[in-house]
């Protein structure tokens, strides 16, 4: 049974009936899912979660799938929250944590969103799923489509890491390589699939991926024993994670898990592709497209995002900041995470530490605050980037 009360447009507020597949609102904006949180609160109690399964479906009441038999589970979510003692000490931070999303199926946190989106599509009778992907979303879609026996078509930039192409092909998906960025992939996908009955699972163009992604915030609060951290540092591309977590904090307050206080949200982008940073700095409510995006952090190579206004709103409401770091600093930080904490993360994960260092030196974060870095994927998906680092240890 699902506790979804309705879906709602994030811009115009128009409401939609639950239990259907949707893309955008007719006004062109993303939809999000609303629940009967009063009913959810009766059973979804923080202090009674321990016996539940160690994956994101432990928050079943605030996920949209109706029937248990529709759930496609590969063990996604409930990833470790690691206390970073040595790194924290170096930086003068007593309460620094790493949320290690490498532990997800397909090695990245994209599994969270796609687990929920593909389960919903499967439940609602969709047979063919298509996605433009900078890499990890494609792999995750392909894995859950394989589990469900559905068809998947993945449109990827030619420059996508080999691991992403290989995983999609092994999962039996159709892979189309497109010159350019994820934006070009989306255009080619829409041209190619115009007449066919393919369902578009692009970031925020369907409402259920964000529901999977929001569970990151539920986990952080649960793993901190009900405390809300002071700061969340998150590598931001399309923004589902940032927007989803911001929604989750609102839900957790309604569930009685937390009070009014929220973490400050920090969005990290690459200097070679930073549309949200630019819009944040100039006070814009939307972000202009970033021309010729360039970064080796493929997950951050997103020149324009349909959820830009939602990201900017969350950053401002939380009194956070959007900041950009260089590819060089990401890799230096990646190496430092490996050397001090024993974790091999992706360049996007490295970006969070590079950003943290800037925030600390600018005096924006203090020593006792609880700070979470989101390490969004495993470094092993980026061996072509990491190999040169390993052979030149002095960087
Ligand atoms: C997709 C991706 C991101 C960006 O995530 P969004 O929630 O879409 O902003 C960050 N890191 C990695 C490794 C990714 O694959
Ligand atoms: Zn609308």
C-alpha cells in the first residue's frame, strides 16, 4: 500500500492523482510526490527502525511504490556513514563524516533514484525506458531494467568513463554514444525516440527518482541518532540529491523526527561547468546554460538543469553556498581521502573535500560542527582518471 496522497507541480502547484506515470507538469516544471505524513508517522518511527532491512526500502512509508512485489531491490541505500578521524584532525574538524555511496549497487548513488523510478515504472506497466546519462545514471537504469526484464536505451557522451559503457552493455541495454555533453544526449534521445513508446527517465523529468535520492537525508539523520548535521557538502550536477534531501528534511519534520533546524547545504561544482555557482553568485532564480562544459568529473558535466530554481531555493533557504573547485584540486583531494581514510572515491567525491577546505579557510565552517561529505561514487569506475595519479605519487 502506498501513502502517496498526490503529486504536485514544483512551480505552479497543480495537483495530480497518485499511481500513474508522469513526466513534467504541462507548465514545463518537475512534479514531486506528496504523502499522507500523518499516517506515515504512525509506523515510521526513528526509534523503531533498527529491525528493518538495511537498504533504502526501510523508509517504505515515504516511498511511492504500492505493492511489495514491485520493489526491485539490489541492496541500494543504507550506505556507511564513516567518521573521518584522521582527515578531520588535519583540518581541525572534530565531527567530520563521509557518506560512502560507493557501497551502492553499480558503485554510485544513482542506484537510489533508479531503484525507485524503475520499480514504479515496472509497477505501472511501462516496458521501455530511456535516459540521457553522463555515466552512472545509465548504469543504474540498466541494472534495474535487467532485474525487472524491461528494455533500456542509454544515451551517453562519447567521453563517458569506460566502466559506464561496459556496465550498460553487460546489463543488456542499448547504448548510444553521442558527441558532446548530456544535453546533446537528451536532444538526440528525444529525436530518436519521438514516435516510439519509450518512457523518459531523465533527471527530474519523472517524479520518482528524487524519492529514491531523498533517502540519503533520512539515512544521515538515522545514522546520527536523530541529530541534524550542521553542513552537507554535495557534488551537484542535475541536482536530484540536493533537492531530494531538502524535501526529505521537510518530511522528517512533519514526521516528528526532527525540529525546525536544517543543515546548511553546500553545492559543489567543477570550475569548467558551474552554472549553479554562477547563478547563485549573481542572485539569479534560474541558471543560464554553461557553454562548452569541461571537467573530468563526468557526473558534474551538466550544463543546464531543469531543477535549477529548486537547487537555488534550497541553497538560499538553508543559508548555504554554491562553490566551484578545479579538476586538479578534486584529484588532490581524492588522493588525500584515500591516504587518510582508506576510501577510494570518484572525482565528484574528491570535489567535496576540495570544497570543504575552501569553506574552512574562508571561515564558513567551524571545528565542532557536524559536517557530511557525500562521496557519490566509487573511484573504481574512473580508473582511466586514477591510474595517472597512482603512477605519479607526488601529483
Ligand atoms: C550524477 C552524479 C552527481 C550529481 O548528482 P545530482 O544529484 O544529479 O546533482 C555527482 N556525483 C556522481 C558520481 C554522479 O554520478
Ligand atoms: Zn506546473
